[in-house]
C-alpha cells in the first residue's frame, strides 16, 4: 500500500494571527503530517457588495467584510509561512477561491494545488490552476457525478496530474453521513486515485477511509476546538491529529499484500 499523503488543513483556523498559524504548523509537523494547507480569497471577487456589507458580529467588527478581512493573510504573511515551513521541513499549499488568489499563490513554489468543493464549478479558476501543471487535489462535496466528470475531463485534456477527494461538505459531518463507499465509486468511475477530506469529529471515519485504500487524507487542525471560527468544531487538536496519523500509519502496515502467507510463527504452532 502506497503511503497516504496526509494534509493538516489549517484553512482559516489561524483567525488572521500569524503566530497562531505558526503554532499550528509546528503542531502539524509534530503530529507527522506531510503538509499544511491554507485558504486564500480576494474578497471583492468572491463575495457580493451586499454580502460584504451584511451584518456579522466578530472580533474584527460588525460586518461580514470586517470579519473576512480579519482572517485573511497578506503577501508578507505568506512569505513568512513559506520560509517557516521550509525551515521546519513541512510542505504547504492553499486552496484559492478565485483566479486572482491562484495567481497570487503561484508566486510560491508549492508542490500541490487544491480545488475546494465550493469551487468545483468555477471553471475560470480551474483553468488558472491547470496552467500551472501541478498535482491538484479536487474535493467533490456538494456536486454531482456529472459536475465532477467535467472537471476530470479538463484535467485529463490538459494532462495535469490530479486526484479526487471524497468529501461531505457539512461542518462537522455526522458519522452516518460519511458514505465512505463513494471512495470506491469515484475510483471505479473515473479510474484515478481518490483521497478523503473529512469534516467529522473524531478519528474512526478517517481510519475507515484509510482501510479503503485512499491516496491522501485531509483533516482540519487547530490549537483549540473552542476558538472562534466556523471550522474549529470540525477540526482535530494537535494531540488528536498526532493520534490519527499514528493510526493511519498502522493501518498502512496492516493492509498487507492480499496474498495468502503462512508465517513461520504459524508453522510452529501447527506442529504443536
């Protein structure tokens, strides 16, 4: 079984505080993650004026725009993130929510790209991502097989490496909604690697996904699940993430080859 690529999704759990972001990166490295991931938005392109001016009380003010501006990292922040990740030896990448943000992220030599479920039908953004010819993780929550297929066709026509992520876009996701058999459905339908992006509480569902042969796993990570933010409740704290990584690596070893093997220890017992 090929090693599962594990991403600790920081997303916006840093709450716009670079020090918190760095602590989570350190925690992800300690937990054994292969990479951390962020989110990048150009607010005026992603949201309407009505949305931005609407009421939302937050630590940064009383409008939706003030809240979104408060949690958005700028170029200097990402330069520091890039250097910090290189220094401690962990990869990073981000999901852009608009074409301008993708062009911004292309300044950094990240190994991977990511298409968030919410962006799966944003073909202008997807075309910008494909131009870079980087391996891309494609989340599939909220979308039909036809919509997923259209994006798969775009990547295949452009000869850009990709894999799909089975995703259920609820935060947190109920365990009974996980529908893990979709991993095999996607793999069989599109003949590609399939990972899992989980938003559930706990670790059991992600372990079940690992046993189904996923190529990658993405889970949200945080310092404290009680912190401000919409994604905190669907996240794992550092020690919980470390335990999940440990379980995943055990599962990888335990899967074996699928061939019947009689161990020497078994032969000794048979003689007795």
